[in-house]
């Protein structure tokens, strides 16, 4: 949970600074965040499937 709060705080800082960053830098940051979220979603889905199959 603390990790999620830190991630949201970091996202807020990035979103605030994106107004001052060039467009290519903003796009790269958006792609990196998107990949990170996709990896997190896949890991969570696999963890839930593994947990429910054990019960």
C-alpha cells in the first residue's frame, strides 16, 4: 500500500512537471509508465490465479 501511495505521489510530480517538459520527453515518460502499469497488471493477475488455484 505504501508503494502505491509513493507511486501516486511520483505520478503527481511528473504530471506537474510535464507542462514544462518538451513533448518527446513527456511521450517517453508516458510510455514508460504505461509499460510499468502493464507489467504490474500481469503480475497481479498471475498472483491471483495462482492463489485461487491453490484453494
